[in-house]
C-alpha cells in the first residue's frame, strides 16, 4: 500500500529530510532509502517535477515536496540487466523479466533506466518500452540528440528503417506464416509471424514475430484476438497460464542508425 504525503514550502531554507520526517513520522533512515530509490519528488517553478535524492537538499519558497512511500516496492531487489553493446551515444541491453523500463511514482530502483544511469554514469533517455513481464533487447539513449533521432526512428508508422523481432510461444497451432492486422486503439496495426516449431504434447507453437507497427501490447493483443494467446500472459487470453511466466522475448533489433548512418544489428546471446 502506498502512503502519499505532500508539503508546500512557504519559507525557504527548510531541510527536505526533516520536513518529510515531520510530515510522515517515518524514521530518517527509511526516508533516506526512499529518496535514494526515487520515491521523493520536488516540484519547483521553472524546473518541473523531478525526483529528489539528496537528503541535505534545502527547500525554496513555492516548492512542492512529495513522498510516495510503499515499503514493499522499496524492499524489492531488481534483477540484473546485461549490457549487449555500448555505442557511447546509446547502449543496448537485455532487460530481464521483472525489470521495469522506467520508474513509477513510488521509485525507480527497479527500472532499467535507473540501473543504466548508475552503471554507466551517463544521462539516460528512454527510446522505447518493453513490458515488465517480458525479456529482451532495449535501447537506451545517452544524449538528447540521440534520444530525439532514435525515438523518431521507433515512432515511424512504416518501419522501413527498423525491424523488431521477437520469439513468442502461443497456445495452439498456427499456419507456417501469416499476418495479423486487426486495428488496435482505433489505429492500423500489423504483426507478421513465422512458425518455428509446434509441440503437440503441449499444443503450443514457437513463433518468430515481427512488429511492423508498435501499439501497446500489440503482440499479446493480436494473438489473443485470434484465439492463440501468448503463454503466461496475465492480462490477455484464456487457458494460457504458464509457470514460466510470459513467453515473449525481444531477440533482435535491426536498424539504420540515424546518427552514424550505418546499419546496426543486435541479437540476444
């Protein structure tokens, strides 16, 4: 359960940690931990709303200080991502199951974005997303220029300069190859697939899937919509529970880099 506290500063020079301790009645050691893990926010005129990690920070008149404290979330230990390639302006990672792409109000220590920031000691910008339940390749930008260029690449409606390939296990048997094009959220959507293997004993198919468009949960929604739900999907489909978890992995990224003008291809080990 999340406890939220908000303080509006009316006199300058107050210590953020002391204010939070008085406001929440939580021990200062717990509050320091919450601050370091991204559960405290400072909204300041002209600077927006940002996470505040420094316990020694002093407030200014007009500041809005907020704490979103969830002991269960703060106690979580994040799984470790694997660095696949460091291209300096961006890096490519294998995000494990259970790791968020970016943080929430209650913290960011269990997010790929924060872990990469700490590990590489560079600025980090989210370019695209991968579900918490899924494993696979994610690209993180390290400059504003790289973030803008790569985000534009991923946002293209017609993916001429980028290919995103997944390995997906679904319920039932599909044809050797095909396309799913049901509109999602009122927008045209296209998913291509190729059958790699069918297992009669479990009545499940291993597919290579390419996202041509990029709607939220597109793969999961498209296959559930035709009666072949992704195994282990907790949200879409029926009769597809799987003790292994969501059977969806982003295994390959191919694109023409807008920064180097070179062709790039990254694959999971």
